[in-house]
């Protein structure tokens, strides 16, 4: 007997899959929007991101997911086009995390904090007109003590995440030590 909830799940999955916009990338580096049946530019893909339109970029030949690569390309263009968001020090520090024991945690740490900032900005902007970068900068300078208090709430999740990372590292070190003792035949 078919499970009605599983058929609902399948239909919602197909609906959500159908609502994700597919962009195909061809070998000539052109991007093709399958929904509009037209070629699009990187700027148009950026607009989809800005509009929070769910999308995926796939290699037209292999079907490989290239979304991250295209998003990184958009970030690179934004970083070189105007006022960069990331300083050289920030970029250097991010690079240093690749291959580091904490690499797996860095992505989720950044993602959580950027999401918290986006949520805060959304709540702030819900009752006001959009702020220009200049007005936003003046507001942030004027509100510095207030901002510190508002963002102090982010410190606890940060501290919790650091504690979790430390605990995970301790477990990994202990596991590695036990394996090494086992290999040497010194395990009790």
C-alpha cells in the first residue's frame, strides 16, 4: 500500500527541483538560461543571486555542478571592480585555513556569521528604505557602541563554535594517538 506522505514528499521535491533555475555553461564559456531560453551574462546571474532566485549552474556537456565556480567568479569580478569587501589580510587568512585541521569549521563559521548579519540587516531594513553604502557607513560609525552591544549576542555562538571545534580537535587527537599506539603494538 503506497504511503501518502511519501508521494507528497516526492511531489514537493519535484516541485522544488522544478523551481530551481538551471543555467548551462558551454565550452565557449557562454551561459544559457534554460528557463528564458537565452544566453545570459555573469551580471544577469549575479542579479538572480541578488533576487534570491534558486539556481544551479551545470556544465552543458557533463552535467557537473559549476555553481560554486560561477559564484566565485562573480565575487572575483566584484572584488576587482570597485571597493573590495575582503582585505588582503582576510584573504590571506582564509587561504591559510586550506589544509588546516580547522578548515571544515571555517566555512560553517563564516556562513553562520554572515547569515546572522543578513538576518540582522533584514530586521533593520524591514521598516526603512534601503540605505546607500555611504549612509550605511555613516550609520555604522555613529552607532558603533550600539552595534557592539547588538553584535555581542553573536559572541556566544562564536564561543560555542570555538568550544565545539576544540572538543572535536581533542577527539581527533585522541583517536589518532590510539591508532598510532595500536600500530606500534603498545595499545593496552
